[in-house]
C-alpha cells in the first residue's frame, strides 16, 4: 500500500494503493514527489525484497518505522515496515499501470 503526499505538508491527503480494486481509484496526486509505503511483516516478505521492490520505482528509499501494536496481535502487518520514498524514476502515468497487483 502506498500513499502519495506532498513533502513538508501535514494536511491530510487521499492515499493510493495498487492492491486489488483499490488500484482503479488511480494514483491520486499526479504531482506527488514523496510516497509513504507500508509493506507486510517478515512472515510475508523480507526487508531486502521490499527494499528492492521499491527501488524499482524510486531513487531514494529509507525505512521510517516498524509496525507493531500494544496487544501483540501477529497479523500480516506485524513488524511490517513504513518507507519514505522519493525520486520517482518515471512519471506517475507511466508507473501506475505497473503497480496493480492481486496478491
């Protein structure tokens, strides 16, 4: 799941997602330069595979947080990562069709 936001802006933005039917809503702001991406936890995918995947689309990717919850519920997002991505490799109109997935 990824959500384009305007860097430096704390106003609420509409998130975007390439998963299932969420993809049909489109990429959101076509001028967004920063994406906050949330990836699943280590039981579903490795940190290095998430990093490699995001680097296909962005020049700069850094981990900002690891997800947890105070109840210790171990669902697919438990110990997932939050990434800050900048430096789009291609315009959104070109990237968006590649981001659709049904897994």
